[in-house]
């Protein structure tokens, strides 16, 4: 029996593969390598390069490897890109997931862990947002993931699918042992961009919007360490294997930091005062989004171990420095 990890060559997926292999599981990775990296996949996992919507391929993987559960990361995830190319996002995140689900259900694979997002909530306030809050996404990225949540909900009712949808808040950091991290080219995520600025990979960075209704005028987010995030997926898998019910859960710590606080932390931890420019708002950004974090702890027994912003930054920086050293050695 094996676990299928779609998008397992990507940032979060590759950390999930590490955690599964560390736990002694058999892992098959399905990734089209559009944004993932072969080198990020643990050598003990079997990497198959292909598309989640390729029914014949997924059917073959299920029968050859005895797939009993799927953790589905493969997706497009850049909010501003989803604003300029929405149909691409609906194809990658919604249409292809529909095809994957249909193949899985036809083969009687009914355990599914889904990467959802806090972007399904849309514009929220400074108060932590609970899973029961209204879902009113303000970006095509958020809508594309919410539509998939609806497909999951209806498939659970109609076909007996058992799933856990985890609504990620802002994922950052890298494997504490330095085995994987974020390699994304042209990164747009705040902690990654700030760490790249600290190691000199970029000349400096911009703060997008200083006139939000937040304490210092910049956007507030709940940053979660990627290793804690994947441990929530392991808990979800355990829950489903024990016959647990279908759940939709926030995955964040319940603490918000502003863009300026994050940049300040990166400058302090790195000891580098890289240039920071104040710029206009970026399309699709809600002012503040912080997780109501009680339900995941109560339902899955999730216990984060790295919930401290300087630790997240330290691990992200360590990864960035390792890659900066590698690229200068190669040059
Ligand atoms: N941000 C910023 N400068 C950057 C990258 C991001 O000011 O170079 C801001 C962005 O506008 C948002 C917050 O940081 O308010 C978090 O953005 P990110 O892209 O990391 O995650 P998102 O919340 O969009 O998923």
C-alpha cells in the first residue's frame, strides 16, 4: 500500500514526502514538474512525471502501487497571477482536481487530503477567522480552491469520499535539517522575497500597500512553518485511516504579523538591512487574515512545534544561504 502525493516535487509537497518517508510510508509522487524540482523529491519516493488529470496514468499508479490515500498539492498558487490569468487557475486547480477525483472514486480510493487555502474567506478583519465564517474569495485563486471544496463536500455525500481539507494560512520556512525548501523562481511570497533580499539575491524589496486598516497600515498574515503544516497532513491521514469523519480545518497558528514586522524579523535574524521601498497595494490582497486555530488541534490532535516567527525565518534563511552558496560555486 502506498500514498500518492500530487505536487510532491513542489515546496510543500516535497516536505510532505520527507515526513511520510521519515514515518516509514511508501510514497509515489505525481508531479508535472511545471514548477516543481526533481531534486526536491526524496530518493526513496518514486517520482512519476505526469498530470493529475491523466486518468490512464493515475489508474495505472493506483493498481501498480496499491494507492490507498491521496494527498493533493498539485496546484497553481500565486494570487496576483490568478487575477491576470483566471482561466488557467480554474483549469489547474478546479477542472484537473475534478478529473483526479473521478479517477480515484472509480478505483475506490476514498481517502483524500486536500490543500485548500485561507483565501477562500476573502476579506476578513484582524480577528481570527473560524471555519464557519462565510467563504467569499476575492481572487480567482481563492475561488478555484473553494470550488474544489464544494466538489469534495458533494462527493463525500454522494460517493462516500472521506477527506480532510486543510485551509492553509501563509506557509513559510524550510525543513529544519535543510533537506528541502522553497526553490520557486521569481518568488512572490513575502518571507521568501525578504530572505532573498537578505542574502543579496535581489537588491531589495517592496512593501505592497501601507494604507490598509491594520495597526501599521500593512497587511497582516498568519505565517506557519512548512514542517508544522505537513505534520497536520500526517495527522489528517491518521484520522482518515482510523475511520474519522470528513473535515474542513484551518491550518495556521492564530497569530498575525504585519508585512513590516516580518521584514523587521528577517533583517534582525539575518543582520542585513536590505533596502525596502513602500509601494502601492497589490491586486487581490485582503488586509488581514489570521486563523481561528482551535478546531484543528481539537479534531486532529495537531501540535505545532515550530510556531515562532524568528524560527521560521531562520530556517528560510538557512535554505536561501545554502542555495546562494551553491549558485556562486557554480558561477
Ligand atoms: N508582500 C509584500 N512584498 C512582497 C511580497 C509580499 O509587501 O515582496 C505582501 C503582500 O502584498 C501581502 C503579504 O505580503 O500583503 C503576504 O503576501 P504573500 O504573497 O506572501 O502571501 P499571500 O497572503 O498573498 O498568499
